[in-house]
C-alpha cells in the first residue's frame, strides 16, 4: 500500500496462480491484476484489482508472529478503521496468514513545503503529477513545484542528531543535570501550509492519543525485557552463526544504558495511551490532506513518547519541524509529566534499540539466505543508538 509506481505486476505465472484460490476464499472472483507492493521488511503486500475496486492482500510472515498477537493487531486495526485513520479490514483467513483490506491510493505531497533536502529520485515526474493535480493548479505554477510520495520522507535520525538539531536553533539547553528543555514558544519559521509534513504528523499524533487503549498494554521496560529474554533463549537453544552472536554481544554491552533510558521514560509517565509504535513513512498513507496508518503488529497501550520518538527517528524533518512536533504534542499532554521533553532522546534511543532486537530475532527465525538481510538491518540501526562509552 506504499508505492504503486514501484509495484511489480504479475500478469501470469506461479505467483499469480498461487494467490487466486486465496482471493476466491476472500470473495474476490474476477481478479484483473495482482501487483506486489514495495515497502515491507517482513510481510508481503499485493494490490488486487477487480471490476468492483482495488484491495490489498497482506501475507503475514511466520517470523513476525513472535512479535505480535494477531487478535490484538486486528483489534487496533478495526478500531482505527472505524475512526477513519486506517483502511477497512475486510477479511481474515482462518489461519490468520492473509488479510484483505481496502486499497488507498496515496496522494503526493508538495516538497516545496517540507523544508528539507530530498533526493531527486523521490520526486515524481511532471507527467505523473499533472495527472493528479490538473484540476487543482495551473500548469505554469505546477512547473515550479516538485511532488513526492510520503515514503520519500524517510530519514534515519538518532537521539544525538535530534539534540544537535535543536541546539542549532538555540532551543535545546543542557544543564548540570544533563536535562533538556525545549523553548515553549514555537519557532518563527513554522510552516503553515496545509500540506506541511509536521502539521499532518502532529494532527495524526493528537488523534491517535485520544483513542481507547483496549485491554492490551506493555511498558517500554517490559518490551525490552521481553525482547531480551527471546534473544537469550535463541542464543541458548539454537546453533546460530558467529555473525549473529557478535551482534548479540553488542546489545549485551549497552544493557546499563538501556536500563537508564527505560528509567527516564518511566519517571515521566503518568498513564499509558494507545500507540501504533511504528509510524515510519512506509506505514503512513496521505489521502485528501490527512494521514492513514497501516501495519498494526506492534500497536498497544504504551508510553506516549513512543509515538513521538518513531516520527522523529524516521522522518526527514527540519529542526524547526521537529521542535513544532515536540512542543505541540507535549503541550498539556495528559499522560506525561511537564518535564517529559527531557526524555525524548531516551525514547529515540529505545526505538533504535528495539529495531536492533527486532533484526536479531527475525534473523534467528529465518532461513540463512534471509538471515543475512536482517543482520544487515541490525548494522544499519546499531550506529543510531547513543554510545556512552
């Protein structure tokens, strides 16, 4: 559901035929085309076109089952769909391996109003944009603009990157206690355009925090302990490679830091809230000037800074946009203390810590040819964790 232009179409062959019986069980008889959608690191998504409309078939990866409860995932998916914050979930196979949902064609966003440097390959062609925008803007004005897919906003940001960016604005201050406080006044260069990335993300974050939490919950500390115990169990029971064990040693070497970050987060928590916990650009769709979420494998009630940290860690935002998000999201937030802003760097660090655990656990459960891919993801995430030593 992420990048239709990068889709690979299956007009014939084994992949097409293998999916037809599953689609028939889902009630789709007249299938015109099947396109594999890009973006997933574990699950596979396919755009299904029929005379009646377009849908998405998601094939769940077996290894991902250790990270989520499918019943919990569906609960939150349906809750967000009812709130018009996610595509409708239409069908689930009896074995919970296949999900069918509505397809949402993601709109493009004007890069002029993002205030950040984006790679040229992320910019949609003039012809593509014209087909979408011809009723909204005149051709002369359009020629001066660039349009990108929301997924092109992806950028990995560490806690150190975030803090340096805020210092560059003179907003983040360090005291003897090493606490950080953001200026409560919004920065002058705020982007007020309706397509502002920061504005759209803030609107989504504020909507999500108002949702009911349901009966599911896990704290940051509990999540860390759960992942850590799974990792140690694999280490004890499986004959894993030296490369895998080397990376385990890296995580074992920062356990004291992880405990400190968890304590910082626990100290500013008043009450858990609903958290998607993976709001990276590939899990967001832009339609009619609002954002929709997909992929609810990690959704649960948890620490409010989890939501903010993911957005800060994965989106290409300027220091001013980052400050706008943090300031507005935490302003009078009912579930964290007034000094929660000091724990934002810890929340970003824990996001990348969890990403490293995820990569190792996925590598332990997949065949060797795929395992190396997940170890490569670990190597991508590891440098983003603050190294205190």
